[in-house]
C-alpha cells in the first residue's frame, strides 16, 4: 500500500512541476521516494525528471509507449508571442546569473510589455502581450508574487524548456526576423511545447505538434 507521502507526491507531480521553495514536504518526498515514484509512473507511461541543483521536478511522457496507450499529457503549440516571451525571459535569467545577481529574477508587466513591443506592432499590442504573459504564467514559467498584480518571478524551470539548442533554433526563426522589420509574425506558429500538465480546466487544447 502506498504511503500518504508517496500518494501526495504523485498527485502533486501529476498536477504540475514541484518546486522545493513552494512545498518542502513534497520536495522531500520526491527526492527520497524516487524508486517508488518510478514504479508507479512507469505504469502510466511517465518518467520523473528531478533537478536537485535548481530544486524542481516535473514529469515527461516516455519516449516509447506501448501500442495503443494514450498520452496522459497534451502536446501544445505555443503562440508566436509566448515563444518570444520565453526567449526574452531566458535571456534575462542568463544575464542575471552571469552578473552574479540574486538567484531570483523578478520582472514586471511593464518591463515585459516594453520588451515585447518590438515584436508586437499591431494596434492591440498591449492586449496581445497581456495574453502572452497569461499563457506563460499558466504554463508555470512565471509566478505572480503574492499581493501583486503585475510583478512576477521567473521560475528556474524555464531552463528545462528553453535550452541552448532551443534558443538557437527559435531565436533565428522569430526574434531576428521580427527585429529586422519583416511583416507581422503575430499569426505565425511558435515553438512546440511537449508534455505540459494542464493547470487550468479552462485551457483550450492546441493541435498536437510532432516532436
């Protein structure tokens, strides 16, 4: 029989990434019950990814599933704006780390809006940018600070998605073209985002994007 700690860890991981700073007891269970978690998740076609240095954990669908087994997590296609915002946030996190600044990167709605203006030139740019911020927040890469409507922490789990290879590919496709003044790319598809746990029941499904 599963212990309460194991059950809580499994349920929490199935809802989304686990951050040590958000829930120390769950993080402790994730890091000490790895073998048991692996056995339960394997049945579901999932694998556990733990970054003990950055102190977060999340789930991924296994590369190979039994024939006929459905994926538990949806594949999403990010919008153009959300892809650009993720790249810009990752760039600033890298800069903050190289400068030896605080491990927490705090950004405001006003700052993100200013960064994005170069890539959102239509008449409703502020509304579109607000939508991009909401999307990235729902996906768990931004966390709104308590008692604040427009101040966010950039979650370090963004590193798990926005890798050096990911940055290289999508910077070339999106940022440089837009900065050069090409025609509006607002309707162009963004990057594929795989194995994201739904955190909001009202989220709309996007078409699955092949890896």
